[in-house]
C-alpha cells in the first residue's frame, strides 16, 4: 500500500508546489469564478422570495465553469513543458498517475470553492456555512474531478483541446451537477434531510463509480 500512495502523494505534491510558485491555475480560475458570480447577481437581482431557487443554480454554474478551467490545465502544463512523456516513463502504474492528478485537481477546486462561498453568501444573502453543504461540495467535486482528470488526459493530445474537453466532459457530469443543485436547494430551504441523504448517496455513488472506472481506463488513454 505504501508503494502505491507514496508516488501518488509525490505527483500531487509536485503539482501543488508548482502552483504555489506560479499561482497560475487558482488565481485565474478564482478571478473568473468571482466575476461570474457578480455578473449573475446583477443580472438576476435575487429577492428573498427567489433566492431559494436561484442561488443553487448560480453557485454550481460558477463552480462548473471554474472546475472546467482547472481540469483543462491538469495536463496542459505537462504537455507545454514537454514533461508528459517523462511522467509516463515513471516506473509506476498508470493508476498512480491518475490518482496523483486527481488529488491535485480536487484540491485546486476545493480552494477555489472555499474562496467563492463567502462572496456568494454575502451577495445572495444565503446561509452557506452548513456542514451538510460541505458534504455536497466534497462529493460533487470529487465526482467532477474524477471524470475531468480522465477527459483532460484524452483531450490534451488533440489540436482543439479547449473545445474537445467541454464537449466530452460536460455531458458526463450533468447527473452529478443536477444532484448538487438539488441537494444545495434542500440545504438552503431546510427541507427534508431524507431527501438530502438520497442526493448525497447518489453523488457518492457517482464519485465511487467514476473514480474506479477512470483509474482503470487511464492507462489506455495515455497510451493513445
């Protein structure tokens, strides 16, 4: 087990250390997401009567576009710096590479989401400091990143990767995003916890299935 997780942590730490030095991904994604939230606020002008059904959609639209930018950069830096081939030559299994990239992308997305939430809460006057909402964020982000890491590896070798990734990626994550919007609406409305549990179970199952499938398919993706 140690032989597996030490290389995974090394790859994830390499990405995190590079981001700490350049601040390229988180800074650009965070600015984009904050602009999206502010634009939606002034476009929709939510009232206390409409916040309940407007806020969840706006929040996850901002998270989705921010997350897609994070996923797009997952392998682009490796490709641009010519280190993707070196990464593939590492004496580790392909699923180690997948989990290392998954963890770094997952953490980048969580950092961006944590920075957006306070701004969103103030603008939309929505009580978002809720443990249940944190559970929704973690499970949805994990499912989102699990699919995004795989399709980022698929699209990085194409000429139009900026177009190919959203085309391939978004249809796959629609179910977990619908679950996230529904669960967030339940949290904000204080509705039945049983319904919330059902959506959380769906998000958890989605994440578990796609983490497993993506890890299995990742090696074939890199070989292609």
